[in-house]
C-alpha cells in the first residue's frame, strides 16, 4: 500500500475546493468584464 494513503494531510472534499476555485475565478473575470463595459459606456 502507498504510504501517503495511510497518513492523509487533508481530509477535505476536493469538490468543495474545486467549486470555490471556479466561483472565485468566474467572479474575477466577471468583475473585469463589468468594469470594461462600464468604462466603455462612460467613454462613448
């Protein structure tokens, strides 16, 4: 048996970490998009 399987450092669910990462990255890019749209509306 693999020695790393016996002593797991983190027992958290990987799905929750994945979803948090996706939501944070989506929020970041959505914020950039919204700021760009607002700036374009102000300029034109």
